[in-house]
C-alpha cells in the first residue's frame, strides 16, 4: 500500500496529488489498448507498469485485479454521444487521465482498457497520444496499440480536443482514419 493510501486518501486524491507533483510535460510511455477480458487474461504478457481502467457505470470491474492502486487509475463513464447525459465523460476526468499518464516514466507501459476495447479505450488512447504527437500522427499510432478495430468514441475525442487546445483537429484526424462501427451508425441514425 502506498504512503498516500495509508494516509486515508482516495484514488482521486492520489491522482490529484500526483498531478500536483512535478511530472514530465507530455505522456511518453508505451500504450496498449484492450478490452477488459483480454486485459485480465493477458496482463502478465502485456506487462503494464500502469493501468487505466474505464468502467461502465453500474458494472463491476472485470479487468486486471491486484494492481497497486498508485499505478491504477479507474474512471467510470458511459459510451454516450451527448455531454448532457448523466454518465457522460467530462473535462475533469480527461485532465485526471492526462495527469496520471504524464506521470508515467517514458520507459513505462500503460494498459488502457474498457469493456470491449473498441470505443472508449481507443478514444482515451488517442487523446493520450495526441498529448505528444500531432492529431494525424496520434490517429496513425493508435491502430497498432489496439487489438480490435478502433471506433474511438467522439465525446471523449471532443473533450481531449478542448483540453489539449487542438480546436477540432483530433476529431478531424479520427474521422479521416477510423470508420464508424455498425452500432455507432445505428445510434447516429436513431438520433441518440
């Protein structure tokens, strides 16, 4: 257990404390993006130094277990397109994820996982890569990091665009690089 955990701080407090400490300017660790089942089964093979788990609100974390809390950030948000949804991701969450990722040493390996590793986790990975690469380069670098064809979630991308000051460039790069999956197209047609 870390010293901060022993002091009774929550994981959110730890992320805030780590963000306040001097960290490298940009995320520079290796990135691996998986679904939760794959992340759990292959965690030893992947050998991450840090894990960012994206949970669906109201669902249990079935990803890797027993990882040190100071190297495991857990966030929870739904795969929704509207920022008005009560379970939508927000700018504070993106900033917490950036602070966590920036604190990882360059020789580290960050495993980002969501439920399936297709929408939310790739969007998070894309945003983190855009912290060190141009949006087009980040979109190109994302595919090899993913085990599934990526369909990055647009709201997470828009939040990274705003937080990183990219003025829509990340959204444009993602649209040029990734083809929306069938479920994304169905949601758009239905007006969700």
